[in-house]
């Protein structure tokens, strides 16, 4: 029983730093894909459009194009892509 506990503790000591490094290495570094990759278009698809997508980041001024967490470049609030997801 004591040997198992020690082995488990050692596994934890090895695994935790690896997980921490993996999380630190990827957090906030998601690379955005290209418009072509996501089949982005400058017009809505039905009622689905960037401005009502959870990934859309409106410009600070509130006017004009914004950005997207997934697709790189200038993103129209009236655009759409295959990754659209309801806000
Ligand atoms: S994921 Fe697609 S639909 Fe959503 S904001 Fe980005 S470009 Fe627009």
C-alpha cells in the first residue's frame, strides 16, 4: 500500500509540470486561420452573421469591421464563415 502511494505521488510530480507547461504554452496563442480556410464570405448566411457569432470581436469604435478569434484579418459584422456559432 505504501509503495503504491509513493508511486502515485511520483507520477503526480512528473505529470503536473508537464500539464502546466502544456497549458502555459497554448493559452492565448491560438493561431487564427485564413478566410479561405473557413470559407469566409462578406455577406450573412440567412440570419447567421459575424455580429451575432460568439467569436466576433467588435471594433472599439463600434463602427466598421471588427476581428474574429478564429479567422484572421478584417471581419465584417455582416460576414459569415463555416465556424459561425450563436452568441
Ligand atoms: S467565426 Fe466566422 S462567423 Fe464567427 S465571427 Fe469569425 S468569421 Fe464571423
